[in-house]
């Protein structure tokens, strides 16, 4: 089902939802902790998964529940500190995690800059362990809000749970909001079929830990704001790099052939419309109209396949909607606040 909302106009209520003077000591920092993954790291790597929380900036009687805020590839919780603070003002505790292979979670290769995962199913296992160990004991209504790769992992988790003969989507999960989810990848200048075949071949040749073409270690000087595919906002563009300056171990480079192959394989899995139709939760998908990272066509097809899928088109936005200019973000936050205020049936 496709409920399509287009957002393009500024709205002053944004500044009532998000205090303009929220800065300095008023900004709460994540309280970090760790949990052990059920799946050990590849190649004998040892480590655990880092997670964090922010308490709601409202009274107990005003508390609405938990938002599980999940980031995209190469990202980490510190990058989302401002967005998380904004959400606490809407009445939610915020819980988040660093995916394996990034942030300060387990890195699986000696070169910690290499974007690697042995199998996308390992992300799902970590998600499930986080939910069962940390989120379920809270016994509060949960909204999952996930960006890019985090959106992909969330959708696949919901789909697999909904189609399982021995499990189901956890009852605490009431709403799902996906932001520019990685439901397919733009592979230009290579045709997609060629990219898929090449990734398969390189991994089968035993070279999956090598960087895919055009990928390399993180180096701040390699990033330029001009013509970037992520955001129109100069200050927000550099948040990630400023955090890496404070903690160099947060840095992550490009993707390996193995990560790319596993991404293509997982994308093929989540394009099963019959299985998507079993997801019995409302799913809002925010699509950035100027996205050059993920495929908006795949997003539209997914929304149609979902029984309660709703498309929000954020006009003028590049891939990272939460890091766009205020003019672009204003109407999105207005819509988001209304979604979060809805009472699930």
C-alpha cells in the first residue's frame, strides 16, 4: 500500500519541537555500554558490540516509549548525538548501537579501516541480541528508526521474523521509520549486473578482504563538501569527521569485495514482495529526492509491497536526511513528530 507524502515547505513548528538554543552543556551525551555478540568475529577477531542510551527529556508521565535509532554504514553513535537529543524532547528514551565492523564495535580485519562483514545475517544476529538483551527488558513501546544500511537490516529482520514458523515480530515494536534505506545500491559507473558478478568472482577467488574498486582507508583530506552526495549543509557534513578527530578509532574506510557481495545477496533477499507483504507493522519510508547513494525506485517498490507502507518524499534532500539544512529538515521533523504521536491500533 502506498501512502505518498511530499515534504518541501519550511514550517516554524520545527523550532518548537527542536529548541534552537540546544547547545553546549544542554546537549546530553550517550551513556555507552557493551554486549557480547552471539557470533564471533571472522578470522579470530575478538570484540563486542557497543551500544548507548539517552534518557527522555520529559517527565515519567510524559514518556511515550523507546526509539531504537540505527545508523548506516561507516557511521557511529556520536554522529547522531544532536538528532538523538531532539528525539528525547519528543518524549522518548533513545537506544542505539554501533554495527559490527564500525564505530567502536568489533572490527573483524587487522586493518580496521576496511568495511567488512562475513555475512549480513551477522548484523541481524547482533540486532536480535541487542533487542532481546537490552530493549525487551524495558517493556516499553518501541519505534525503530533506521538510516541507510540500518534501514536495510531492520527491514530484513522484520521480514524474516514475519515469515518464520517459529518466531514473529516482537510485540513491543509498534512503528518503523526508515530513512533513505539501502534497499538497493546505485552502482554507477558500472552496470549493476556487472558489479554483482564481479563481486562474486573476486570473493570466490579468495580476495574478499581486499578493497573494492575506488575504496581505500579513511583519510579526512579525501572528503570535500563540494558536490558531496550526503547533505547540502556544510556544518553537518563535517560532524562525522570532527568526531573522528576526537576518537581516531571511529574511522572507517571504504568497502571490501566481501561486504559488497554480501550486500548484493541481502538486497536480493529483501526484494521478495510476497515475504514483505507479511510485515504487519506500519512502516514509514522517507526517501530523499536527490539521493545518489541508494535507489529510490527500490524504495517505491517496497512501499507498494508492504501492507501498511507509507512513503514520505523529502524534497531537495540528499542521502542523509537528518543532516540536511534546516529548511529541508523542518517539514520532515513536523511529519516525524506527528508519526511519533500516533497511537498504534
